C-alpha cells in the first residue's frame, strides 16, 4: 500500500460539479492499494498516517504534533495511479495496482481504521473510482510519502529545502569556491527527529 500525505490549510473533493467533502486545516491523504496488499498493511498504514508529526508545538519547535494533536481534519482520496510504473516506456503501467473489487475492499478498511483511531466526524472521504476534482491549499508545502510492505512502513519527506551557499562546510575551500576553481562531490546527511516516527 502507498499513501501520499499533504499538510493542508484546506482541501475538497468535487464530483460532477457537486461538493462531496471538504476540510480545513489537516491532512489530505491519497491512498493506493496494491495487488498483494493485505488488511494488516491497511491497518498499519492507518495508524502511521495519523501519527506522523507535521506541525510545530506551542513553543515553535517543528515536527512535534500530529493531526490528532492539533484537532485537524483528514480527507482520504483513493488514487491507484500512485502505483504507476514507467520503466518500460512513457505510458503508465498499473499492473501493481489491486483490482477494483479488492482495491475498494481494502481502501474501505483503511478508511474505517482511520476513523476508528481518530474521530469519525473529523475524517472525510472522496468517491471510489470516480473522476474527482481535488482542490487543496498546501501548507508549506510539506508532503509525506508512505509505503507499506508486509506491515512495515517507510517514510520519505519532500519539502522545499533552504538554500545552502556552501554545503561542504569546508572553510578551507571558501576562496576557491568563490573563484569557481574547486570541484568535487558533496554528500549531506539529514537526520529526522526520532519523535517523527513515534
């Protein structure tokens, strides 16, 4: 199973010109069910998307609060295209996606678990298999990419990084860098706070 979570100021789903769901501050979750996914993986994913800490605390420290702790809202949208592959050409291949029947069954299970672990009235939904118009005001922007395989969840965070004028931190090469004479490879490691994965 794969989800992409967007931290939003607002989001909504419209189908055929009719507003289906809308939320204020919270998370918009795009969810895709794979052909080999199980109910256990859906349950693991439901727990993770609610626990990820995307907001700052009252003291201004970043990555301290999750959507439940800020009393935010959740909008879930099924999106099987997250599992697309273009390894064999430019046309997307969706062979990793579950069938419509299995996809709906596990997506509904995932949605039910999110509602059960949070509050039913704070979790909204789109329309499975419908052509949806999804609108959002992204907060940040901050996006989180989750993949769940055999109940293990991995995370990737995509953000707009701050400009690094001298990413090497090698003061000795400052003059050469300014003159454009220094060439080499730069490797940087960014450590996520442990609290993010609690």
